[in-house]
């Protein structure tokens, strides 16, 4: 097939997108496809016309545009199939405050939150107190995210989060293990236990620097806990209306998985979590790419 590989863009996660795209392009070529690269940074106005002369589009974008559903809507208008979720689910998942409303209404356990759309007045504190996490409401890769345990850290944390976006989400700092679980098709893949080697949480360096975190797959947890994680990941996928694949992130408080967020375009770099879970399930990277294309075409 003639496949349009869309990667890059202008979000703060551009380099992560380009890194994953190199691995995806190699896999697509090994599968016998013809590949055309398109970077929205300088080719945004060409998306519709270029998509019309391709059989399929493979998206590897992070942040906005890409995870917000905009590119997906353009591809839909062009009649070009693509992998992953459609615009509405993409938009809901990227907006953390919106998706958390959907999760809670659907009966899933998610951390409390407060959405800040402007910098609060001096002396403000979240209703649930400190310690807390502050992060951009529409972003990923832990960019602009901070752990705040003292009042002195609050100002710099707000600066960092608002520098990445106009909306900031505050959540209480829950104590527990970090676990992630991907969904492929209608099946939850083996959960992964994440143990950052430095820092207070799974930050940008832990995610993308080799050996900066211990990522154990399958997670060495009791089967009832693993089952609860898998069921929650599938439920979140369906509540948002996701398609093809997604990845849900959790904090385990005791044996209860507390859902943090869902990613509709999970990372595809050499250190990313989705390819690791797929490999544990028996799919090497080219096979994972082929499966995502199959799911996109079937829709």
C-alpha cells in the first residue's frame, strides 16, 4: 500500500514524534509498503491533497495537533483511513479534565482534580492540599509536570505547567505503584510495572532515556490486581469511544487501580511502553504496525 506517515508537528513533543517515526518507517518498509513522510510543521496545508492519493495514513503525533483529533478529522474528510481513534475520542482523551469526568461518570476510579484556566491568586492552594502534581491539561510525555510537596515549590510548578499550555490540571499525589496497560483491538495487553530510577515520578527523562526507568512486563503483581487493571483499561477505552489501540496509566493504591489518563497515540520509540507490551504478547514491532493498519482498514 501507499502509506502516508504523518509525524513531527509543532508541539513540545515533536522530537519524540520524529524518533518514533523513524522506527515506524523502517517497519513499514520491511512490510513492503511505499512510505511518504509528511510533517505538519511545514506541510500542514498539504495534508488533505496528499492523503487523497494514499491508501492509508499512519499517525505518530503527540500533543496538539495530532492527539486532539484535528489531523484525524482532515483524513476523514479526505477519505483516507488511518490507525487509532477518531476525532471525538482523541479530543476527549487529550483533555485530561474532560476525560476524567467521563471516567468518573462511567464508574471508574480516578484521582480528584482541579482545572486551572488562569494562574490563581497568591495564597491559593488546591482543595485537596499538598503534596500534589501539576501538569498541562492538554499534553503528554510529562513535559511541564511537577511534584509539589511544599508551598515554596508551587510557584515554579505553576510556571512550568502554564509554559506548556493555557490550562493546568492539579491532582493529589497518590502513594502507590505506577502501572500502565495498553489496549489493542478489543484486548488488553499485559500490564507494565514502572519504577523510575531517579526523581519523584515517571518524568520525561525516565520515559525516553535508555535504562532511566525499570519497566517490568508482565507486571509482577497478583492476578486479581492485574485483572482489575486490564478491565479498567478496557473500560476507559470504551467509555471514551477509542478505536484500534490506546494506553491507560494508573497508580495502584493498595489493590485498586486509580486511572490517571488515556493516550490515544501511544509512544512508538525504542523505549516506549506499547511496543514492549505487544512484544510480551507475541507481536514484534513490524507485526504491531501491521495489526494497527489492519484495525484501521477494518474500520
